[in-house]
């Protein structure tokens, strides 16, 4: 039953009951959050949380209403609400548990799971309580927020909804709501791109995916960029399938909202949209949009994004460097060098690898290291003095390890799909391009690298969902082979890490030998499985 039919079959009394229950739930939720945020001492300031909860609920309801033409099923609404409440509950858990169970750092004692979020959020509260205009968030605040957008948004929330007392959970209400909308737009995009079954799988993945939950439960910009990415891609496919101007509106809105949060990512998102547009429908650009309109739209969006990037990145460049291209090149070069330096400092075994290998191999090694992060064997064995971080590491690593084989399989399988003019293959290239860029930008860091990669989590979930359904349809053995090969490679690192962190004796200490054992074992398995499945006996049995 569609949304319109559902609404027609609802009596006025049922509607009033629904809205009454909704408002009562928002009230109770705001009281609970205030109580938690006050350290379980009272509910003073609950009006601020009620306002935040109503704004968050309004954003979700508004987006649901604007997508009513997609025949949204009620179960999808349940998934969205589940995602929002899950992120909110996890965010409240961080606030309560980290001061007690963490390492005792300043940001943990304040209840933040991310150090960057702690600095920015506290600076936002100070800005909100000052006499300075909120626009000052975009000037001279590089040590709190690279680009100023998240600082501005947080300060706005604190100034108009907050109290004199700092309540970090207040911002989590917003990030939880916005990040839950990635479920809605991932479902809508995937349904149009591949089908209903794929859409449900992708929506379920984004509801529970650990990295999405982690970022949605903290005061981080990726809670917004992962949703805005799927808004933009939904708008792209809506335009090409229905020749609808609303598709262009969705894309433009996503780009403009993303710009103050991260100008470099906005430019990358524009490039990804242009690549995805190539296989969709080449004729529609000429036949359904006047060339002059398209020309000026592209020029306008490009100028806005270029100007935003230049204004945001020139603060990182040396004095006198004004050329936008030179500024961007300087930022990329310095960023990569800095992150590689951090990787050398943070990882003892990466220091040994870099010392024993030629310099030209460092970048490929860094990218490989970044793609594997968070690395499951390390998460299981390396441990932490604070048990909560050990379990967080395992939780994140399990999520990435489960989805990685599907992305590998999709990259191998998509070129053989001929009925979509290469759209699936382009999406796969975009996802893997984003993974490698995140590894390059994050230097293989265990936290920054997956965080950057999470902006494309919705596309990754959609691609994984396509891989699952495609495997069920074709019974292609390469998905099984990809999974088992990854597990075999990971298995060789278990004794290697045990030898490093425990008293367990393991004769193979060299990293490359361990990696070689993994690849040789995987290759032997692939050959054995190929021979087994293609033998005459199996063909006769089939």
C-alpha cells in the first residue's frame, strides 16, 4: 500500500492519535536526554532538548514527505526511526561510559568518542555564548574546524537552543537524525538503480553499519556528508530516470549544504556525480534540458564550489599563494606527507616496513594499509588498556571486514554486467576511488581513514546489496571465493599478532612473509576451488 493510500485509509482520529503519541514520545525522550546529559541529577533545561528533538523529528518527517512519490513503505520508516534511536542511544552511552571506562583523556572525560569533536564542540559552545557573530566560525578557527561549517552549525544550535550549561548530547540529537536519513536516501537510490530487494538490503546495512553508527553518534561532519552524498546520488538518478527538475534540485541542495562542511569533498562529490551521469542516459542532457540552461547550471555550481574551496583552503597555504589550483595542489601534497608522517609515528611495524623497502613502494603500501583499516586481527589481539576501546575496535573491524569482500566482488563482477551501460561498474569505481583517496588522505590512520571513507558508506552499502542479489541470481562462485580468500589472508595475521603482543612463539616475524603466506594460501584455495567446481564430475552432477 502506498503512502497516499495509507493516508486516505487513516481516519482523522487515527491521525490525531499518531501525532499525539509522537509528541508525547518526543517529550519523554527530551526529558530522558536532559537527565542523562546532567549526569543523572535533574531535568533542568529540558526545553532545549525538546526543541532539538522536535527539529530532528521535523527534518526526518520533511524528507519523508518530500520523497512520498517513491511509495515509501512503513517498514522503511521503522528502519529510519530505529537508526536514529540507535545512534542517539550509542551517543548517550559514549557520554556516560567514556569518562568511567576510557583512558582518562580530556575528551573522554568530557564524554566525547572523537577528540576532534571535543575541540570543535567546546569551541562552538564558547562561540555561542560570546558576542561574536556566528559567521566568525569560518575565520581563524582552523585548530577547531578546518572549514568552519560544523563549528557554525553547532554554535547555532547552542546559541538558539542551548543553555549556559554545556550539553554535548544536544548536538548528537541532530547528527543522529541527519545520519539516519542515509537509510532513506540509500533505499531510494538503490531501488531506482537496481531494485526493491537490493534497496532493502542496503537500507538494513546502513541502519546497522558500525562506522555509520559511530559517526552518527558523535559530533562529526561525516554524519552529514554521508547523508548528503546519497541525497545527491538520489537526485542524479531521479533526474535521468524521470527527466525531473526535482532531481537537479536535490543534487544542487546536497552540494550547497556540503560545501561549508568540506569544500574539497564537495568538489570530489561533483566529480563523482559527473562520472555516474555518463552511463545513465547520454541523450537526456540534450533532449530534456536546454543546452544553455545546462551550461549555466554547470558553470554556476562549479564557480560556487571553486570559490568555496579557495576560501577554505587558502588559509593552509603559504602567504602570497593565491592561485586556486596551486592552493589545492599544496593542500593535497602537504596533507599526504603529514598523514604518512603520522602513520610512521603511530605504527611501529610500518616504521620497520618503510625502513626496509624502497621509497617508491611506500605509497602503495600506505594505500593497502589504509584499505584494510580497521584491521580485524589487530583489533582482536592488540587490545587496549581500556576495554571499551578494545570492543569498539572489534565492532568497527567486523563491520568493515564483512562488507569488504562484497566490494571486491562487485569490482570484479560489475564489468560483466552489460544491461546497465556500465552504471554498476562506474559506481564500483567511484566507491573504490573513494576508499583509496581516504587511505591517501588519512595516511592509513585507524580513525581518520575509515572516517573519510564513511562519506561513501551509502554507495558502498548499495553496491554490496547489488553484489548479494547478483550472486543469488547467478550463483557466481567468486563471491564465496572472495570471502574465503580474505579470511585466509587474515588468518595468517592472527599468529603474527599473537607473537607481537603475547608470549606466543611464531617463527615468521617478517610482515611481507606473513602477507605472502596469506596470498599463496588464497591462490591455492582459488585454484583448488576452480578445479573442483569445473571438473567433469561436478558438471555431470549439476
